[in-house]
């Protein structure tokens, strides 16, 4: 069987960021204005007063302290409460493609590759800014890559599902080297007026180079030993935005056109699902849990990751065994586990084994077992 490696990763981080303090100040100002404007209706029971947010609540609920965003001005304006992104002409690169190019160039550099070495591009993320043409084909064009490209969406599991798809294509011989990009502008589908979730997401883009082992020249290479993906339908994480909204007479302000979740149900159902996926995957490959040096988990919620890590390893993971980037980046959907992998993998020794795992809406979950190569 053809041996496949991840030979390079790249992370594009936006220049602007928002602390919990800034976010709380903006939200509370919005909530106070709302409560004042609707004072009479609230007093008569026609509307419910908005509860104020606070930094302690956010950190305790998520482990998040900061998030990077493509635009903070609109988000922090109590009269707007969403990012403001400049509308571009069809002749300009789209913002997702632009982010992808910046991350891709870093990944190519680490892998010691040029665009001409790449045979295919996969754009895998939770929300695409348009239906067509595919963002991946635009990225392919901007980088000067030959071959083919396509977009895919499995929400927060998009990156790991793309790894499986890319590895399968390389093994089949349809490509030798594949670029995966995960551009996530999560702030664009977050309701910053909702206290229960206004703090969850951040923006970022990650990139990976997958290729045949015999072609790799990277000094920090990880062999893909095995991949395993599972899905199970659930409405507990949902976003109803789509091309049928106009036909359904939906308003752009309809709440269900942005991110929605029932957090407690998600926690209760996803933690055992993901834990068992990793345990079963390791068992299938006859790998013992004490052989696992690192878990690069989806960065959605610190408590979820702590429970999963403890279940998989049979003990509380040490910090270096399960790196956490939530405090700096927040939830970045499909890119989160890739950020953790990119930032916390260089120190691993030859033949060390780790598990890259993401999970989210669908439900969907993907597990990738990796081995460090010299």
C-alpha cells in the first residue's frame, strides 16, 4: 500500500483580535440598549430582558480568552454586531481564496514544494462564501496549480474528512501531491447578539500538503497510518443558511440563518461518540493508548477535550500531550485541530504516534493516526 505523509502545514492568522473584555463590553452595551428600548414590553411580559455577559462566564464555559477576526470594528459596534467585510468585484480574489493562498504558501514552504508539484486542491471548511465557482478552483488558479480542485463541507470535521479523501486519492493514483486549505471566517455566521454563543468563534485559515512518502523532502514529516470517519445525524448544531432561503422567503435577519446549537445536548452526545471513535480506531490498528504521545483535538470547548482526552488515555492528559489553542484562537471550526497540530508537532521524536481528531455538526467526526518520521 502506498505510504502517505503530511509534509507541511501553514496557518494564516488575521491581524485583528478581540479579547473577552472587549467582547463583553460591546455585548453588554447592546443588551442594555435593547432592554431600555423594550422596557415597556419587558415589563408587560411581551419580551424577555437580555442577560448581561461577563468574562468569567465565557472562560468557564469555553476556556476561551481571545479570538482573531477579519474585522473587529463591526463586531464591537453595539449598533452593528457583525463583521463588515468589503464587497469585492468578480475580478478580485475572494476573501476565502486570499486567506487560503497565505496559509498554502507557508505549507508549501515547509514541505519544500512549489505549486507546480501539486496535482489537486481541496478547500474544506464549514461555510463557503459562494455556491460556485468552487473556492478551491480559484485557489488553484491563483497559485498556478495544474490538475483539479473541489470544495467540501462536513462542518468542523471538514479538514479530517479532507485528509481521508486526499489520502485515498493519492493511494488510488489519481494524484501524487494534494493541497488542503481550511479557510474559516466563523465570525460571519455567529450571532454576536446571543449571549449563549457570542464568544465561541474566531477566524483563521490552515493548509496542509499531503503526498506520497517517496516524494517527500520535508524535515518534519508525519505518515498517515490510518483514517476513520463517522457521521450520525443531529439537529443540535445547525445553520439553515443556503441557496433556498430566497425561495423560502427567509429574511437575512432570521436567527436560524446563523450558527445555532444546544450546547448541553452536544456535550452529552458528542463526547462519548468521539472518545469511542478514537478508542476503536486505535484498537483496529492494534495501537495501545500508552503509545499515543499526542492528541490534537478539535478546539471547540476545553471541557469537552478534557473529557475526551481522559477517556482515551485512561487518565488526565498532561498539557503537552493534548495541546490547547482555544485560549488564543477560540473555536475555528475545521481549522482548530490543524492549528494545534501545526503549532505542537515539531518537538515530537522519530516514530512518535499521535491522533488528529475533529468533530462537530452532523454529527461528524474524523480520526487520523499519525507517526512522526525523521
